[in-house]
C-alpha cells in the first residue's frame, strides 16, 4: 500500500521561507520520480518542481531560482525548499509520485502554504 504524506506548510510573510516534506511509504521511493505541484481555487494544478530517481531536477519558470527540490532515498522523503516566497505562492502544495516500474502514479492530500503579511 502506497501512502504519500506532505507536511511543512503554514503561514509565512512575503519574502519568507518554508521547507515542505513528502514521505512515501510502500518501498517505491528510490525508483520513483517525484514532483511538487500547487493548486489554487479556480486555477489548474501546476507543476512547481520535479526530480527524477537519478536526481535530475526541473523547475517551473515562476520559481526563478527561489526553490530547491531534493530527495533523501534513505528516508523515503522528498523536499521542497522555498525561499523569497511571494503572495501568489499561496496554494495547496501536493506531492506526486511516479514509480519507474509501474503505470500508476500517486498523490498526497497536500499541505497548505499561505503567504501573507
């Protein structure tokens, strides 16, 4: 049984930082690509950042060097370090898991980030 659990969201002022975590159970983490998406009401879910099982990363243009995605295979955990957060970064951030050897993908319920003064 695969479970995906995000944490680390909260309220932060503009310009502040947060680190999100995504823990994956089910022994699939090390062979899975991981990605963070964000969702706001009335908008389509959009990709924030991704990392392959080999460690190759990619970022949405709006990240502009402010975020870093990483993974710790020993802890079955992916991270999203977010610096210099902007008000428009307010969203529910969800973790996506794409196993290399399965057609399935998995999602967590998300963690809410609110950027406000």
